[in-house]
């Protein structure tokens, strides 16, 4: 098996563990104990947070100015889902840190 095939196989096994596949024995194996973890932990991942904004049009986004906000029906106190692709990793809350928007991770999936 070449290095690419090994990487893909290891990544596939690790992804199975990350979503709770049970290994032999009792309980779920922590991701950090997987043999491929040292390599997998350095892979870049695109994270996404989506909030529904009904009625939002491109022209509304283009008209935004500094300090303006968008209205949402999402409750301020409700955590937002944090995903990579279709896999939900956890939930978080928005904060402002040094004049930039940030997401504080509040719990893992």
C-alpha cells in the first residue's frame, strides 16, 4: 500500500472513530489514541457556522457599512452549530475579540 492509500485508509478509520464508531472493547476510543493522530491533527479543516437569514438578498449585503448588523431570528442566547462538511463538531457562541468577530466553542458534539 502506498503512502497516499495509507493516509486515506488512516483518515477513514479516524473519521469513523470521530463520529463514535466503537472499537473492540468497551467505550469509544479517543481520537488522540488513533495511530494516525499525529498526522491527522495537522490537516486543515474548513469549519462553518450557518445562521438562517430569511429575506436576505445580495443587494442587502452589498449595502452594508461599517458597524451595521443583519437581523436574524436566531435567539441571542442560543448556541450556533459548528460543522465541517456534514459532520457537526460542536456548538459555539459569537463574541467580539479585538474588534473582530470570534466563535467561542461551548460544547463538543
